[in-house]
C-alpha cells in the first residue's frame, strides 16, 4: 500500500517539475534568401512551401511571394496545377494563381510577403511583414512598394 502511495506522489511530483520546463516551439526564420530572379520560371514555385510557408510567383513583369495561409481558418492550401488554383483542404476555399479568393468561405485573398533585393541581387523574403488585400474593408496593399519586384 505504501508503495502505491509513494508511486502516486512521485508521479505527481514529476508532473509538478515538468511545469517549470515549458515546451519550446522552433519556428522557421521569418527572413530568408530565395535566390536570384532568374532562378524562377513563370508560374508558381513551391521550393519554400515546406520550410518557410511561401510560394514564389513569377509573372512576365513581376515576382511576388504568397504567404501560404488560408484567410478562413489558417490552413495551408495546396497548389493544384491541373486546375491552375490553390485549394484549401479544410473547407474548400479556392484561390487563383495570384492568391485571390474566388470560392469557398475565405473572406479575402491570401497575404503577400515583403520582397526586396540584397546587394548581391538575390531576393530576400520577409514573412514578418505581410501585405493585405481586404476588399470589404477597402484596403489593398498588393501594389505597395515591397509587395512585389519588377522584373
């Protein structure tokens, strides 16, 4: 009986000690180098999706970075190249190749990350600074400096 009591108290003491050592979250760096503009072909580049949650999109005249977070509940949408759209697996929100919502419950387009060129000419992406387009609020920062790079 005493062994059960001491075992119970020991386990509770270990749970008490665990409280003083919180779990740490290791999140990716918000600023990273994506490469040179010439490294990207036209369309959606998914190289940085798993590591930094970003798609780099190259159009004929510009490059921009879409932050891969659905504006409905924060899930990570998938790029469906056959359908030429982003599709959120959670509730079915659909976005075109520029990240603008056109179907489902998403209230606004996906955000874009800050882009700039470093002194060597490489693209630097900063996901701590996001550009928002919210038509219902009358806010559109997709054309602000840093939301895209002219190519």
